[in-house]
C-alpha cells in the first residue's frame, strides 16, 4: 500500500503531495525530496534510451528499513514519486507500474481541466485523483 504519493513539477517543486499517517508527513516530504536526486541521476544515465524505449517507469529509487521509494517520469519531465511500506512483500513491480499508470492518467485528466492553471499546486478534490488515492488507502 502506498503511504505517500507526490507529483513533482519539471522544475522540482511539488504540485501535489499526499501522505498517511499525517504524523509522519514531514518525514515523507523529506523522502520525496531526497529521491529527486536519484530520479535526476537515473534520467541522465538513461538519457536517449529513456526517450527511445518510452519507458517512463524508473523502478525502485531507494529502499529504507521501513519504506521503498519508487519513481516515474512523464514525457514532459513531471515526476511521480510513490513511497510504499516495505513490510508489504506481496506488492510486485507490475502492480507498482499499474499504480503509476493510473496516477499518470489522473494527472492527465487534471491537466485537461480548463480551470486548472498548469504549474499551480493541485488542490482540487477532483473525482479521478481522489478515487485513485482512496484505492491506494490514502485519505482524499
């Protein structure tokens, strides 16, 4: 189960961060921001291969004792970071990919909203994004 989901803009500022439990919110923000260095490193090493293969999923960025941090980057360089509880050993790589695809589709829907200004923080409780978060066990 995802304990934190973040959408990070191309310029590395957060567009959306949601975490649970709320007591550990600062810790998850720190984990998301430290993972951006790993994301940038993976993007730069993959370079042309990332564009050619259209592989947006970056995989496991780094594990800690309690959590695993996964990454995904869009064609427009918007980054998605997901922190997952490491005690959940049944969660497979394909399931993580599926969660990122759903999150990417939800992000695309938010971008298509005529009332959303690109670059602003995502603060709406739009149905698609909220339903994705509720499926992942995060509060809406």
